[in-house]
C-alpha cells in the first residue's frame, strides 16, 4: 500500500503546483498535490494495528484481566511489578544487558570498521565473515551457543580444558549467565554495527586524511582526530539501534537460559512473557508498559542529546 | 482534468484493498461460530471424520494418546486422528490457553487435571461431557479434578502417579542400604553413597526447570499428615509456606541436599532424560521425580527397568505417605465441530478395554481411575513399589488437587534453592508472594 502511494506521482504532477503557483502567486505555501485522504489507508492500518492496541494496553495494565473479563484495580499491577524482588531485578538486568551489548558493539564495531576499510588482504571476504552472524536466525544462534557453552560437553570448555582452565558454567553460573548471553548477542549483532561504521568511514573524504598526513599525523592521530569525530552520526545510529535492541531483547535470552538459573538472567521481556504464560495478562501488560516507558525514557533524551551535538558541530 | 481522474483511479483500488483486508480478518474470526452451529450433523452418516488431537511431547502422553486413538480407529474406521505435539511446562500451558481462548483448539486435547485444568476457565471454553455413556465408570476422585461447577469436562488418560524418589536398586543392594521412610534415614543413605564414591547420591536436572519442584510438591503428603486441613487454610490465605514446619520442610530439605554436596556435578545443565538415564544405569542413586518417568526408563533404558525402584519422599516422621497425582485428562473445546464423535471417543476412553490398550502401549504405571480396570500381575518394579501405598491407603493427593492455587514461579525458585542461590526461607517467602498473584487472578476470597 505504502509503496503504491509512493510510486503514485503521475508524470504531470510536478507541473501542476507550478501552474497553480503562477496563477495564484499570493498563496504563501504550495498545497500538496495529494489530497489528505490518501493518508487514510496507512492511517487505518497504523491506527488499528498499532495505536489502538497500544492505548488498550495502557488500560489493561490497570486491570486484572482474564481475556474474558477484566476488573479495574488501579495501579496494583505496577505496585506488584516493582515490589517483587525478581521482577525488579529483571529491570536492572535489562539495563545491564542493554548497556553492555550496546557499548561493546560501539567499540568493537568501530575497530572492525577501521580495520576492514584499511588496505588488507581478503577485505571483502572478511567483511562477509563479520556480517554473516546477522543473517543467521537468532534462535539458531541461541541453540548453537547453548550447546557450545555446555559446562561438560561444550566445545568452549573442552578447548579451555586443554589450556588447563576448569569447567566454567557459562550459562549455569548465576553470576555469569547474563554476561554469556550478552557476549553472544554482541557476536550476533556486531556485523550490523560494523556495516554502519564502514559506511561512515567510507563517507569521510580522503582530503582530510591527506591533509592530516601532510601535517605529520600518524595512523593513531588520524583515527583520533579525523575518523572518530566524523563518525558521530554513525555512532549515534549504532548506539540508538543497539540500545533499543538490547532493552527489548528476548529471543536470545529465552533460547539460551529462559531467564535462569533461577531468575538470574531474567530481563523485562522474558518476565513479561512468563507472566503472560502464567495467565496474568494484566500484570504482563503492565510489564510491557514499563518496558515501553523505560525504552522511551532512555532513547528519547539520548536521541535528542546525540543529535543536538551533531548540529552543534 | 485528466489529472484528478487519475488520482482517484489510483486511490480507489487502494481503498478497496484495505477494506478487503478488514473483511478477511472478520470472516476468519467468525468461522468457528458458524461451524459450531452446523456441528454434529456429520456424525450420523458414516462420513470419514478426522479429529485433531493436541498432546504434550512427553513419551507417556504421546504413547497413551497414540494407543487410544489407534484402537478407536480400528473399531471405527471412519474416524481418524491427526495428532499434534506441543511442548510441556509453562510453554505448553500458554499454547493450550491461547488456543482455547482464540477458538483455535484441536477437537481433542490432553492436559493436566486439578489446578491447571481450573485455570483454563473450563465453564467457558470446554465441552461438558456429563452425558457420555461411561461417565458413571469414572471414579469420583478423578471427577473432582476435572469438574467445574459440578459439570464434568474430562476423561482420565493414563494412571495415577506418585511423586517420590526413584532409586537404583543394584546400588542399594551393593551397599546394603534399606529403603528410607524418614528424612534422617534418607540423608544417612546419601552419606553412605557419597562415601562409597560409586554414584551421585541425589540427581537434580535443572536444565528442565520443572524437575526441580519435586522436593516441595512431593513432600505435600507429609504436610497433610501433620496438618490435614493445611490445603483449605492455604486456599483461604490462613497459612503460608514461609510459616515454618511442616510446609517449609520441602524447601529446607532441598537446601540441605545441596549444601551436603550430594548432587550430581552437572545438576545445573542436566535434563530430565539425563536424570532418568542416570538413576536407571546407576550413575546416580536417587532421583526425586513423578512416577510417570517410568515410560522414559522403558523407552531409553529398557534393560534397566527392573533396576529402578520407587519410594515416597521421606518426611520428618517415619512411614511417610506417598503424594499422588491424578491422571491427566482428555478434553474437548466447546466449539468443536464434531461434538458427537468426540464424546463417543471420550466414552470409549472410560472403559476397561481402553485401560488395557494403554497398559499394552506404555506399560502399567499405576492404578487407573476407571471402574473395572485391572493391572497385569507382572508390573514393573517402580509400580510394584508404589502399589502398597495405595493398598494401605497411605497416600495423599498433591496440593494442586486440593487447592486451585499454584504459583507459576515455583520451578525457578526451587532451582535457586536447590543450587544454593537462595535460602529455603527466602525461597518459601518468595513463593508465597508468587502465589498471591494466582489467588488474586482467580478472584479467591481473602487475598
């Protein structure tokens, strides 16, 4: 539908406004050649599939809901959500997971991009290798890594055993599970961050580097004073995308640990899912609203901050 | 103005396409209702009917359902079944609830009785089957677990189960140990096994989190033995697990076993299948489990069926009773298109003949809930160990058949208690909080 609307402009379209402009020159603004009701199809779809459920969920988060009927209970679901220790811990875990994965993707993605845009052998091949994990299904990645990370039969610990490292419970040690999953998430998402950064690096005009070279800057100084500042737009994109992804992550955590052992790698999304499984639809919806607000509360100011600096520069 | 015309010409198909989308959504939503009204007419004629059947992917459940449906098709060649498997545990609960509530449920499905059955809102979603021919043959104990507001909704599939401890008999014989009837005896046996270095004294398999609950759930007969009114008080919010003995003992015992170092070293990453293999082949001595694990022994360690025995989870007093589970039920959604055939099949399930079919398929696993059903003389060792509890009336139902409240997070909490992440007291208190949500969701008095 959207595509149709986009492709729609008939050949005469550009001429029409010009003609109108010529005739009625007093009108300060050109009217759009398209009537407003062209927006209607998109508005209906957006309204029915997105706006209505979103607002309905705000209401249902205030109820005790059993699909058939709902009883209004005010903010009780939110009180439950924040008073139960493991529900609250999931909030902390979510933030930790998002910050760790996003931070690593920024740092490693930048380094990989600089490396993969330099004059090295097999550059095209290496770029594909780095990007490849993005193409694999997340569930497949999760299952594969949970096999690799098995404390006794997993390849990772078998390799480590050769070097004399004791068995590590990557996914079974409550202090480690969340970090193991975060590591896999970085492995999986790094390709996309690198790709965005490569586009950023390639877009930097060579003149800057040449000028820097003439001024006697070495490779590190070129990176620090030329590449890094000019990569701000790419960095903004990577931070925003990976942070949103990290805050909402569910599939990888669910396939690898199901939030366990116990509740130690539970994040908001997995808690919401579990409450839903248990039939606590109201509480589950309240969790979704919390997730929505957390994502909005972090991303909107961040977006504003990062973009403002971009303009200042 | 050719320009305006073309604009309209373009927008109109778009609008039509959108409204068609809306219509499509409506029509698919209303299909079940239409089909219900016309349901039942197909049965009288001997037209071929295919019934869809949803069952969890557990070895026993699939075996029982396959055997029953095959036998029914043999007698009624016009009725065939399409069996669909689903995961067990919370994931399976979710599938069953969602499909029932969206009208997408199969014609027949296999599901727990007791509190999980009550959580399906049976009066609204399930087909009442009071009028099936053999309803009278189903024992009242079972009927209580699959009825809501006095209406019957399910027939028993499988047998009664016990929640206790599977143990390796050759190991017991080798070390000269006796079957423990109290917790202290059990711990003494564990110490002897640990000292011998032959096997892990207690097997736990936390990769399948549900298996961690047995210390708490299987201990309930001991709770009832100490306080026969506990379940009612619990439903009325008068007692809590965290109040202390006897209810908290299950949590405490689980913590003791971990702290004494009795667990298999891969307890955190082992699965249910691993656990059954370990106890059957003597890699571990005890595995707290439901007796339906027998089917798993038969399937994967057929040579060791005679090596696995069973006893009730010991409590603090001697001669601990066995905690028992009702059989699962076979139910039908209220909107099935083939209500008459479905009821005829369910009626067949409640016959001694159907019991024999199940015994032939998955072995005798315990007493049946249908009048006239018998067990063969040579039952597997685990069942032979379990029957005396039933004969001596030394059994108590599990909590989920006496109270509708079961918190969804118990399996995570018991994983934590069982692997030393959380203390028994904290775990019990946390579970009491978890349960509160369930009670409120069910709209119980006093919460």
